[in-house]
C-alpha cells in the first residue's frame, strides 16, 4: 500500500501557468500604478515556485530598489535564476550585470555567453549587445563578420542602436 502525504503551504501556489500569468499581470498592474511595494509579495510567491517572468521582474525591482530596499545580491539571485530557466530578458540582464560588474564580479566572457543565449532567442537588444562584444573583442574574439551579422539582424528589426553601430563600425564592408 502506497501512502502519499501532501504538504499544504500557507500561501497557495498557482495551479497552472494561466493562474501564474494572471498573478504576474496583477503584480505588473500594481507596479504601473506606483504600488510596487504591494506587488512584491505576489512576485516573491511566483518566483519561489520557479516562474521565470516573476523571478526576472522581482530581480529587476531589487536592482532598482523599487518597492524593496535595493539589494544587488537578491537582484542577481532572481535574475540569474530566470536566466537559467531560459528567460531571454533575464539572460540579457544577466549579461549586462557581468558586463558592467553590477552585483557580480565583471566578466566579459560570461557576459558574452548570456548575451548570446538571449540573442539566439531573438531578443533585439541582446543581438546588439553580442554584436558589440564581437565588434570590440570584449568577451569574444574580435570578429567583424559576426559583429555585422548580429547588428544586421537587430537593424532589420528596427534597432536604432544597431543602426548607429552599423554606421560607426562601417559594417557595410562585411
């Protein structure tokens, strides 16, 4: 005979992705109304059950001190968790954290890794970021062909930053 025990937490977890998204939307609405402090418990509940969009938003709020005391370690924790789950915005943000040394030791190679992960998912700003890494030879070997490749992808999607880089680096030669 098999007996299963179920532990019920004081805070009920969302039972589906639809419920989790509805809770996330509620938190975002509170944030947009300037009630970020009220959004934190909702985001924390979702983040603890590994919902990457909530982890990313919570980490972003910790990084800015929005609704909570600014805390780079917590920001890094939640953003990196969402990044490891494959959430493109978090991957790009984690790349930026490593690129700039925000809440973590600066590491160009790790920054390039995370930018590349997000760029491969089609995130335009990450495509610009990885393109710049190739243009400048930071975190990756200098490769103007790869620079031009990523900048063209982003430029074709309407990125002004990619268009500016295209002109600055004279990428039409590649």
